[in-house]
């Protein structure tokens, strides 16, 4: 697969990853290399990565605990302190090996340590390959509120080695697939039609679809890096999906949802709202709901959950002037930005989902 240039980054795939990284290390002559991992990528991904790494620089491994619950400023403080104790300087390099938590948090750590050091992202989950790998969004959560603190800054390189997908449990694969489904709904039927029978997708199919998903996001981000317009389309399903994810993360009696599992709920809800506000075909809404719930199952959301979930909408990053702005669909491939939705219609959408 061809490498992709996106703003200030170059995204490499599979075998090209390691030759390109080693060339980059020789050219830049970094003083030290720090590799950020969690306990899972330390065990399953780091050995292969180190076997392909060619450098005379000192390499230090920094490990944090996995999971969205650890995507916090407190974790950043721990990593900053570790970098400082290990004498990292402004000529150091941070390599982030992991899913979206690692690449988001690691990117933020790199951008802020000594006012910015170079970093490279090595996404190891399907979600991070098709979503976190492009766009330069870095950051952490504020309590249970998603991605409230961060900056937009691009890594030197992104290295997508799809062999790492073999280490993932099925629920993590499904979580990443949700973002690819979103790309189909906002981009058009040519890409969307690849997913109409999810049971037939293989890892071989995924290589090409991942490459295409990265191109889809790259094209959007290049047109609007700082999310003033068209980049907002990438938030389809995320306005309500993030609120559902945050609510389940903070509620002691609810199971923790993976990001993609929550976004699937959000996309069903926002497809229904689209049908009522923009004429998105109801038959298509039904087909999407059947496809998504058939593959992902249904999340148990009851009437008592509606109000606290909707309270969380006020923290959505697309909001302005006190308005909660939704991305909705006129048709597959035809998103509409900055739609304001009545609370009664949101409740109606939850009731439709729960039927």
C-alpha cells in the first residue's frame, strides 16, 4: 500500500514502516528515544517493534496502564516526570505504541514537554489506525468528559502495521470498525457498500479498507485542519455517542463501553433524527439499525438514563453560542453541519433505539 502524506505527517504501512522509521532516525539523530506503551502493547507489540528498530540512541520504555479511565492529566504528569528523570531533552523522540488512548495522550505529552518534542505514532488497534492516526488531535479527558484538554499537532510519522491487529480481541476490532462505518455514511455509498455484510469481512479485506479510510479522513482534515467547517462531518454519531460513552464511564452500575460501541449507538440515534429533520430515508435508518444491532448487540439504555445523557451534551466540542450542534445526514454521503435538535426529538430517538 502506498504511503500517504497528510499535512506535516507521512503515514506508512506494513513493511515500509520500519525502513522509513530507521531512515528518519538516522536523518534526525535524536539524543534519546522514549517508547510509550501500556501493559498490553508492551507484551504483544513492543517485541516486534524493537526487533525492527535500528538505532544507536539510548532507548527507554515508559509504561502506563491501559484504558480510557487512565487518559488523564494525572497520567500525563507521571509521564512528564519520567521523561524528566530520564534526562529527556528537546532533541528526544517519543514513540507512542498503542491504541487511541496511547497516541492521543502520548502526542499531548510530546507537544507540551519542554514546549514540544518530536513524536511518532504507531497505532495498534483498528480504531487508532483509521481514526487517531490522521488529523493531529492530541489530548486527554477531563474527568469523564471526553477529549476536553488537548492541542492539534502532527507527529513526524505514523506507522500502520496491520499485523498488530492479530493481537486484538474481537470487541476492539468491532470498536474500530465503527469509525469505518461512519466514514461510509458521511462519504458515500461506494465505500459504505463494503460493509453491508459485516460477517464476510476478513483481515485481507481490512488492509485495503483501512488504507481507504485513512485517505477519506486525510482529505477532510487537509481541507479543514482546525475543525471550522467540513472536518465537523467526522463527528457524525459522536455528539450523542460521546455523551453515552461518558455517562457509562461515570456511572458505577453501567458497563464501560468501548468508544466504537458508543458511537454505534450515536449513529443510530442521529440517523433517526436525520430522518425526522432532513428527510433521510426511514427505510435506510431501519436497515442501518438492523445491521448495527445485529453485529454489535444493543446497549441497555432506559428512560432514567435519557436526561443525564442529554445533560452531557453541553460539553460537546462542536457547541458554540450555547447551541448544541449536530452533524446529521440528508442522505448517505450528504452530511449537514450545525443542526440544532429539539430535546423531545432526542428522547424520541432513544425510544426508537430501545424498541
